[in-house]
């Protein structure tokens, strides 16, 4: 049995080099960029008007000019006009090209325009105000997106702005989620009194989909020969295999032995933690294999504590650690384990405060509807004081 810290280190040491695939920008959010994106023109490509108002030559202000005859109108999306008289002005709209001969924009709120004469109402005017200068954000040829960033909607906007309908991203490993157990039936099946519907597989699949991965789901019955045959077949296709159930000490927990027979090298089996102690991790030359406990909370915790950060890490993404202050003092029954406490986190005066949510153990996944995170209580702590700051593993973001 290894510690949580040792399990984390051992998992990080194993990596699958991600392949690259090209996708459309409609599919890009959440994916990890695999190429440098360069500006195909200056950003912005011209001196851009930033406020509705009038454009003038500032020298007229310096000479004490306060009234400007309107020469014309410069809307957005129209060719650039030229100011013919530097004592006049041109009305301009946000997003328009700054007219030639103008270097300052005065917003409508600071002028009155009557009978084509604009009179200034304020003395607080500076040269160059309300103008988004050409190439201020980026010059043509500048790298605006680098490989290894996770694409959000803001990056999609930049891809569109440089005319990229497609982009190269790292492909998630081909992933199989494999549930095990005779007691499990699929969602559309009507369970017998001794059966339950499969839920772990769908929870894991949803968590992977949120990252941009598209796993395939399989189920294996508690038959060692059939399990070895079916897993061997999956090994021919998939790079990441996540098993749920069958990894503990029961007489029908065949997964560790079957994986050994299939040539999997066991990196560790069992972690000194609660929940999720029976966690299995192993590799072949081509695969990484996680064997998660079958209890739903254990499976859920192990994914967010180990698999998610490992997956993102293989693509160069390291999420910043989060922390929260414990709301009330607690005593640990077994300080020889790392405990992952189910909590609800609230922001109180700029501090994340974690409130423990009592539940029915690692099988009580209905309790997760009241929870948004796990608080990690380190090994060897018999108690934690109220206000103590501890590592946080969030799994539910605000929608």
C-alpha cells in the first residue's frame, strides 16, 4: 500500500504522448492547443474608434477651439474618410476607422451637436483619447496563442479573428470505461431485486466529456475467463482503460489477477486513503490502466484526485491547486489514512470555507448532490481545527 503522495508521484511518472488531431473551432472549447497561432494582421488592423462621438485634430483644442463644424459621418465598416479642415470634425461610431487627419475622439456625452455644429462641454480632453491604436494588442506575425493552452471561449474568438476555421489540438487517449459486476444492469433495463443500474460508468463518461474526451463504455460480468478475453480485446484498441469495480479483496474481484495475466505491470494496488483504498494503477507498453473501486463515491473521488490531473498533465496542463478553510473542528477516527471529506464550499469574505456534509459512506452517491468538493485531510492528522486551510478537490463548477 502506498500513500496518497506516493500514488500521485507514481501516476505522474507515467505518460502517454498525445497524438494531434485537427478539429473545427466549434469543437474546440476545452481542448488543448497543439500549435502556435499567429496574427495574420495587426490587432486592431487600423486606428479604431472606441466611443461614439466626434473625431478632431487635437491641435485645434490647443489653439482654444471649442466649436467644430461637422464635415461628415464615419460609421463602422466603411472606408476611411479624411478631415478636410483641421478646425472641423467628423462624427464617428464605435468600431469605425479613425478618419485621416484626426487624432482624438470626444464622446457624445461631452459635446452637443446642433445644426451640424459640435460644441465641447468639458475641459478634460487629452490627445489620443477614445482610440484603440493600430497593432496595440498584437502585430502581424505575433504569436497570440501558444501550444499547451486549454481553449476557452476567449481563445475561440481569437481563432476566428485570424481566420482559422480549424485548429490542431492534442487528442485525448482512446479511452474505455469498463464497469464490472453481475449485480449491474444498464440504464434501460429493469433491475431485479438483487440488481442495481450502472451509474459509475456514466458519471466517469460525463467527467471525461467535460474535458473534451469521448470514451466508450463496456461492461464485464464476474467471470474470470470472459473478463480476460474481453479485456484482451480492448487492449488491442484503447490507450487508457478505466475499470470500475472488481479491484478489492472479494472472491469475485478478478480484475488485478486478470490484468496481471494480460501483462499489465502493477505500479501500485491500494492507497492509504478513505474512500478509495483499493485503487489500482498499472501500465503496459501501450496502455495506462486505472482500476477504481466500485463504490460510487470512491470511484468519483479517485477520478478527480488522480485521473483528471494526470490526463491534463499529459498535455502540459497543470491546474492550480485550490484550498479551503474548514468550517468546524473535526476528529479523525483513523489518522493513518488520508481522508477525503465531502464538503460544500462557500465564499465568505473572500475566503473559501468548507462545510462537511455527512453521508452514508462510500456507497452513498446520492449524498453527492449536496456536495461540490472533497477536502483532503493529510495522513497522520488525528484532528483538524476550525479555520485550518486544507487542499480542496472541486468537482462541481457554478453553472
